[in-house]
C-alpha cells in the first residue's frame, strides 16, 4: 500500500480508528497484542468451514446423525446470543431487548417473538445466555442452530434438552481445538487459511521505532505462534530480520482471561531446544514465555494502567477484563467492520430515501394526531373553538391515513432491505434495527478505540491523539 505519515486525514473510512474514549497514543509506553484475528487474520469462511468440519466429524464419531449437515456462514454472526433455555439464537439491542430470533434455522415470526421475549431482558451474566463474541464462534453457532432442529425431531437420543445440547456442542468444539488437528491443518496450508497484510510489519515497526515496547500475549501455543507470526511478518521485514525482533515479550498459552486476573505460573521457553524452565521470580528479561500473568508484565515493564494499550479481538477475554481489572487502555479489532462499512456505503442511497420517507411519515402522523384531538374536541364540545365541521375533519383524517398507507408501501421494502444489509438474516453487527446492537454496547463499554485491523495504525501513526466524538442524545437534533 505504501501508506505515508501524511495520509492520516485521507484514510479510507473502513481503515480508520474509531474512538469511544479519547486516547493519546503519545502517552502509551507499551502495546500488547493478541494474535488470532488480531495480528493474524484468517480467511473467515475457510477457517470456520474447517472448524465446522472438525466439529461435525467429532459429533459423527459420537453417533450423532450429522452426515448431511453443511456449514452455512449466514446462520451465525458475531454479537448474537444463544438462548440455551429455549433453543433459540437471538439478536438484541443495546438495552437487552430481543429484536430478532431464530429457533434452529427458522426465524420466529413477530407474534411468536413478542410472546417469547416481551418480558425478557438479556443479562449476559446469567448462565442462560451465551454470547457469540468472536469470529471463532461462527462454526459453533451454525452447528447449534442445525442441532436444535435434530433435537426437536427426536434424532438426538440421550440429549436432555437445549441446555444439555449446548454443553455438549461447547465441549466438542473445545476438544477439537485442544486436540490440535485443526491447527495442524491450518499450518499445513497457510496460504489457504491465513489472510496476509503487507502493511502490518510497517505499522509495528513504526511503533517500536517511536519507543513503544511491543508485547505479544496470546492463548495459542508457542509452536503455532512461531509458525504463523513468521508467515505474516517475516516476508515484509527489512534485511531478513525475524518477527521476534519486534516484540520485547512473547507470552504464549496465556490462558486469557485468567491471565489478567489470576497469578499463574510463568515458564521461559529456551532457544533453540524449546524446553521450558520455571521463572519463580517473575519475568527476568526479554524473551518468549508460557503462562504467567499481567501483574508480572506490569512489574517487568515498570508500567501500569493507562500507560499500556492492549489490542485484541475478543470483547471479554481481551478488552473487557484488561480494562476492568487493570485499567489498561484497550483497542478492539473488529474485522467485519470493513465489510460492514462497504455494505452500508452501497446501501446509502436507499438509506437516504428511507430516512426521507420516515421523516414524511412522522409529519403525516403528527398532523393526524392534531386532527384527531381537534375532532375529539369538536365532537365533545370542549376546548378552543374548532372552525371545521366534524365531516371536514373526518375527511382530512381519511386523506392523511391514505397518504400514510402509501408511504408505508414504499417504506416496507426499504426497511426490510435495510435489515438484511451484510447478512440476510441478521443484518449488520453493530445495529439491531434502528438502534445499536447489544454487541455495539459491549464495544462502547470496554473498548477505548476499535478498528478493522492493526495496520490501520499506519494512518494514525504512533503519535496520534484519537479523539472521541461528542456523544449524541435524542434531544440534540433540536438545535440542528
């Protein structure tokens, strides 16, 4: 790409860094990075299809009738919530109200949705709800929806309801990851599964040269980290330098989120043997480690809180816990943002038309309300005098109702198309209808800034002052 330091103000919209809270990068002394879907981006459908197949084969070995099931990436999306009590997958707005739901692979119609969730608010602290908060959730979200239908059809003997089904799916997907076959398949064909980003190495080099101390803190194992980081960074580093030269500390198998809140044992990885040795006194110096905890990182760096920025893709394990427990500054990598913004940009002419029609509908409705009050007063004989007769008022009301119906005929198809932008079932990640989604609310609460990829820091530079926009309130448009 050849991004220059002078290009920050011309950054494409999809490559910008968006601030929920103002972040002065000049005050950041150390930047920690997650790896999967943060520094290393997978080709989502390829990876999730492979993860789905690993899960399907594991369930098939258990005797489950999953031979004909196929991965459908549209059935799940980041930010959805699994209702383990009722067997549904739902999307909620920022207040926790369910605005859309599927039972298995079939949508709940409006009346069924209202009966089921009218008195329900999603509280993610309750065991009933499971939040699909990373791109790694797509395969299990798809499989869950399909298995609900098999359970309803009585084809999963021994499974005691939806909660039991969910636990079994979770256990199977965890075992598939732990077993290592999935990661081995990735390493055997990295070109197929890993999406390169030639700007990443330069963005990290800029930060290191600007005096930032770079850290890699990941749950992945060292062998996997070494193979993938070499693949995505080494070809773009000058003079044959290896990626390890960028990072002062590399911490693998970190067991996030416990890494940020518990004191876990620390082991050093010896080169070149790969043998592990205990570090009972904490981090002795730059190098590669296994386990450990965030307090040891702070002690080694001599830094804490707002001097450290942590960048990851997991809303809870990366950004929520690091902020809540340690008050580190946080950045969320939201890979879907590029596709979402592109989809919204292509829909923009229709969105503008929809906004104009909705404004016209509001004016018609306001006029109707005023006429209904006037008719009410005229018929009951109270209030200020009304010049028009009852018949005239009724005639005008009828005309406004007809105008409203005509507007609704034009609004309906556009509103339905708006709800299908990006995903035909669930729409965009950050919105639920006309409101912010529950996921967007989690991003607001936990991430100081969010962006689509780490290399977007090229546009901002390590010296940027990322300012949050003035928060909008419903009454702000009174002054516009």
